[in-house]
């Protein structure tokens, strides 16, 4: 229930004064209500500021995580010497080296054969004189019995497909009177496919034997390798690649693994942007112009994280502090990045730069403290936001209770003032009658209204 101001409407000459009294009573009774609403407004502002600070901290944390991850795998990227024959599908390794692929004598292909003879009608032309055929996939045979009504291309196709043995049968229709059975392996790789008519008797081939599939065969650093798929994901640690074509005599395909400094440079720039954004939020809550979070422990925690980040250094290697990477600090606490300095780093400097951001001994070690601040629900900011919400609900209840009480006070005072107004109106009426009588008597006795 909200507070609804009442308007006093009286009949005496004092009704305006009674309205003032009623308004004054409500104003005095509303002092605690005003204080509660001011407190609630402050809580809403604090909640907004805390939410903004937490969002900045989350961004800071994600950029720190990115730096840590890149340092962990040393920003390794893979390249192919011939992308038409060799492509890199994914990379997740910190090994910096090269791999040579030679003697690609075959790529992986799926086995696929068709019937030796065509059939005039898929639904009626008999495919087996004996009604018994044997499908062989690799080294495993499967006997198929074709009953009356099934001894045709449609029936044989359906029988094969229901076996679930890694092949798919279909019918190729060349024209109205020419139909072939086609059987294709569901996956690539060498896989013998045969279909025999009367396997225990004539044992006649019903399928061609021109495409029995093939494995991918090549050499990696001189070691012979064979795979059923053209995509290889379990050979080079952390690298998945695909071979598209065979090689010519003496041809070498190279997988090169090297650090991509642009990845680290981009991650540093992203981190600096997040650092400066967080610094701006903190600066708004300290000093003479500080906001409502001045002195709040969250601000102090954020300051501590920023301080540890800006002053971070390591004792080993050629990259010991931020300045070695081209990062400088302004008097306001913000930082800037000179990518030219970074790009001029030598290979040893670059390797040491990754160590600067590593998880355990590098800047990445701060991630735990950042997570403690910004983790959803259980993080420091999350707990504080939940407390603000709780306080807001408590004040809502108090405000509603006070408004109900003030409304009752207002109604009671209005009723009392209305009663007084009616009484005064009667007195004023009687006063008018008496005055009129006196004036009349004076007129009779003295010929004038006043003595």
C-alpha cells in the first residue's frame, strides 16, 4: 500500500488552517519513511556501482585467463608447406618443432562396388537363382536368405541395410530397364566388399571388385604410417591434420610449429584495455570525489589486484617486468602498450615473455584472487550484491509498514479535524446570530447599529 495524501475540505473559516495542520502531521510522521527511501536509493546506487565494478573485474579476469592460456601453449600455431595437399585442422601443443611427411602413396577412400549385371526391374527381376547370397565386409561374412517376394533388388537392398554392418546398399537406375545394386562402405579405408550368389555351391560373384577402398599411407619423419581416415589426430601430439592428395617422388610436406607473437601481443593489448577499465571504476570510488563505495572492502580488494598486477615481476629470464614488454604506467595508474617494442623482441625474449604470464609462477597466478572476487554466487561481489538485494527487500517491507501506519494517522487526524471544523462552524453561525441581534437592538434603542 502506498502513501496517499488526503485533502481536507471543511466548512468553517479555519478549514485552510486544518489542511496545514494535517499536512504538517503527515510530514512529521514521514521523516522515518523519507530516511528509509533515501537509504534504499543509496543501496540501489551501491548495487549498480558494485555490479559495474564486478563486470569490469570479470572482463579483467577473462583477459588474464587468455594471457595465461596463451603462455601455457606458447601461442603455438601450425603451418603447412602445401595447403592443397596438407591442411592443419587444430593445434593444442607447446612443442616448437617441424614434422616432415613424405611418400603419401594413397589417401583413404571408402570401398564402393556395384553389381556385375544390371536388372530390368527392381521389384520383380530375380537377383539370386538359389535365393541365398553371402555379403562379406572385410573378413566377416553375413548370409542372407531371400524369400519369395524378396528375391529382387529392393528386397536385397533392404536385407543388407538392416544388417547394420557398416555398409549402405542402394539402387542405381540408369534407365527404365537398367538397374544396378550399389554397396558402399560407411567409412573410408581398405575394406574388401564381396557379394556371392549360392555361397555353398556355385559361389558366383555378384559384385565388381574395382574399388575395395584404400587406407591413408605415408611416412612421418621417415616412419611408415597407415590410417583409415585422411584426418590424423593421434600422431603428432596436440596437432590434428588432414592429407588431401598423394605426393610425388621426393616431395616433402612440412608441418611447422612455431610461436605466433601476434597472439601474445593481441592478448597483452586486450589485458591492458581491461586493466584500464577496472582502474577507472576504482578511481571513481577513491579520493575527494569518491562515490558511495568509498572505503568498501570490494574497492580495496580491486585495488590490491591492480597493484599486484602492475608491480608484478619475475627474477629469471630476459623479461622481468612490464617495461621489458613495452608497457608503461601513467600517473593516474592507467597503462599503455608500445607494440613496436614488443615486436622487436628476439626469439629468446619471446620465449621468456611467455614465462612472464604463466599460471603458477607468472602473472597468471593472480587468476585465483580474481575468481574469488568475481565468481558468480560465491564471489565477494556476488555475496555483496545478494546482501544489497536482501537489504532492499527488508526496506521494502519497512516502507510498506510505515506507509500503512501514516495512512492510519492521517485518516484519524482528518476525522478529528473535521469534527472540530463542524463545531467551529456551529460557533461561527451562533456568533453571527448574536451579532445580528445586538445590531438590531442598538438600532431600536439608539437609532444606530453600534453604541
